[in-house]
C-alpha cells in the first residue's frame, strides 16, 4: 500500500528537500501552503498542493480532509513569547484542532535537539524560542492523536548559506562537537515512521554518527563543495556591526550564543533501531549538492 503524508510548511528550506526525497521513495505527498502557485513551481509535480493558512482554522479543516499522517515543518525566529500569534504555538494548536476534526491518526513535527536534551547546554542557557514552541508541542501530546517528534541536530543543508563572497563565515567560538544531520537521512526517518506504531508517541533524536566541531565540519564540507572557499571567523560581538535589522541581529546573537555552548552528545541509537541509521556523511552530502 502506498504511503501518504500531508506536509504543513512545505515550501520551507528544510521541508522542500524532505518532500523531494519522500516523492522519490514513492510517497504520496500533499503540501498545505499559503501560495499554491508558488508551491507548485517549487515542489515536484507529483505533489498535490492545497491552500491553508495556519492562522485560519477553517482553511486548515478543509485542507486536512482525508489526511491520515501530518508532518509539521514550521520555524519560529522570534524571541518574544508575548506576541499573540506564533506559527509554532497558536498555529500548531490550530493544526491539531483541524486534525482532530478530520480524524488524523498521526502528527509528526520537526524541532531542535536542544528541546529534548537540555543537559547539552554547557552553561545552562535557555534557548528562548523553546518558550514559544513547547506549548504547541504539549498541545500535540495532550490531543489524543499519535505523535512523533524529530529532535534534530544542526542541518548540513544550511552550509551553502554561510558562503558569501568567497568566504564561509563562522560567527562565535565553536569548539564542542556537533552530530550533523541532513534532510536526506531525515526523510528516511519520516518515511519509516509513517504507519509505524513503534514511532507513535515518541520523541526521537536525529543525529549523524560523527561528532565534529563547526569549523572542522565546514572544512570537510568545503573540500568537496567549494575547495577554493576560505573560512572566516568573527566574534559574536561583531554582529551589531554587520548591518542586520535590529530584530534579526538580536535573534542571531541569542541563537549563536546558545549554539556556542551547546555540547552535544550521541543519543540517537533508539532512533536508528526504529527508524533507520544515517547513511549520509558530510562529504557525501556535499558531493550530492555539486553532482
């Protein structure tokens, strides 16, 4: 029987490659999007695109008709929990309410590994966006719908974004190991979670097998992807001088300060046993981007 999944946040930077990998594995994908024409241009032609906005409950109720498995791929970049609406809080609550009305059997969501393993914060810092995200996750848990959370490490997919004007920019002093993941391996985990009762009501860490610092990982990636690119390092204190809008600079400073002290440990063996082991290395992922 063909597997199927409905993706909310389908045109995001992490959702698009996941969808392409799922389609390649024969999964029937429905993308819930705000701009159907834009989504059709960005996603494989096999994907069915339907309209909904996570701030509009009625549109979600229509979009989720017939859905059995829903995958939420949303991202919060605000540090202000007092705002009346966040996609990962009120938006997720609306998604769950629409899912319950339509008899959805399984809700999956991608989140950060830090929200499952607070002990990784070597200096005890709190990642403030989790204060926004966690109420939505709690609502999923209490909904009565089977859930799966994918708590992901840093994505190799973001590495090309760090390259500007012939340099790979690293902001902060990053010495702790990171067990990088990628959308290719995440898609395999999602594929194996569809219709799998062993994945129900579980929180899975999603990591690669190699723990390596950010500068070391950047060099391994660049040696394959762009050997001529040099690595440039900047202190976090330099962010205000980089010309970002004030709100963006504030978020970046908080994110990188938290990330700088995140001492990640290997914790994904249960994930590998149930949903499959990672097969993609830094080098092989870089090669896939240039091939």
